[in-house]
C-alpha cells in the first residue's frame, strides 16, 4: 500500500514532541557547505568569465527546476503527479546535484518539518523563528535532535529502491564527475562557477526562501491550529521555480501547481505541463482534487469555506 504523500510518513506516538530538543552542529553538512562557500567566495571573483557565469545560471536553473522543485518536492515527496520511473530517477538525480542532501535525506528533512509545523507548537528551528543570522547558522550548519521524535516510515516503493539507496549513500560524490567534465571543458572558472558557486548559491538561496516563507509575505490562507504558517515570497517566485508561493503550499501540500493566483509565476508547474504535453505526466493534482481540510481558512473571504476549493480557477489546466 502506498502511503498518502506528505507528512503521513511520520507516525507520532502520543508523547512525541516537535518542540523539545536541542540544536547540534551537523559536522558533515556544515563542512560540505562551508568549504564550498569559501571556495566560491575566494575562487568566484578570481575566475569570473561570462561563459562560466552562463554555465552557473543554466546548471542552477536545470537542477532547481527539474531536480529540486519537480523531481524531489512535487514528485518524490508529495506524489502530486505521476511519471515514468526513468523520468523520476532523472529528476531526482538532478535534485541531488543541487547539493542539499540525498533523496531520502530530503524526504526526511521535509516531512519532519512539515509534521512539526502543523502541530500546535514546534521548536524555533522548525519554524525559522530565530534571528536572521542564527537561523542561517542553524539551518545551514546544524540539525535538531528531538528528545521524543516521531517514527519515520518510508513507503516500500522508496524504502526498497536500490537506485535511491545508492544516490543517498553517495550524494556528495555526484558533484565529482561534473566537476571533472567542467574542468576539462572550461578549466578552473567552469569548475568554480559550475560547482562551488552553483551549490553554495542554491543551498543558501533555499534557506533564504525558507526563512522568509515562514516569517513574512503574502497570505491568502491560514491553517488553523498550526504552529507555523507559510507566506508567499513574491520576489523569489520565478528564481525559486515557483517554490516561494509557500502560503499556497501550506494550504494545498499535494497540489502540483504552486502559483495559484494570476501573476504567480511557477516554472515547476510549466515543466509538469510540458511533461504532460509530451505524454510523460499523468494524474496531476490541483487544489480542487485534494480532500477538503477543515483547518483551512481563506483570509480574503473567511465565509467562503470549502466552496473555494472547488472554484474553477484553481482547476485551470
Ligand atoms: Zn513550510
Ligand atoms: Zn512540501
């Protein structure tokens, strides 16, 4: 049986707490992003060239859109659409190249945070409540060790997948073949901009969007009783591949479309539509396809209630 996607992978016993825990230095991840950022800061200006900059932009866009947003988040984590296994593997591999974690690590990280944010109270780490610089240190270099964590159970389809197990074990090493290729074609400037600058900008950018998307910005929906609300970070809509429409995502986690209102640019959605046009994506879920949530309240029209979910504009394909 396939579990319903999202934080349903988290099985919380009655005494499980999303609030009690301590933030500890996450040594491997900290050294990884710390050294890549230092290499980018030192090597980036020294090796700047316009072709290397173009490589940085193109590889960032491909890994963020195909990989992080569509492959990891909308497909693997939320199953918001279906696609052939080879396409899922390709997109998830590209998501691993963003340099944040392997596929299983990403699911775990996402689902723990999702579960914690939906509870009545949660740790400051999960809610991005601390100051800008402390949140940067916590999210990029540390991890939260809960005193009484819930159980995390991956669905068998993913738990028994040998490709994902391999990519999970080796996620950092997957930068190496690309580093070698870029070095062979364009020397140091391609290696520094195509790997070090790209990974550090994407990982730090992901944290920045996550920081603001839980603190300030546009809100059309409130999830009643949740410790953390999502906000739309307008400025980052396009460059985050649509992920910055985070208020919509908190309201409709299973929707493949994140930019729900006119003007909310959503490149990840455009890519899923392109997959669909090519016959590669089916069963694409929109807010109207999801079960109604009694905790969901629309801010602009508090009386609209569940009728809003069935509004045709959310179902525009
Ligand atoms: Zn969130
Ligand atoms: Zn999500």
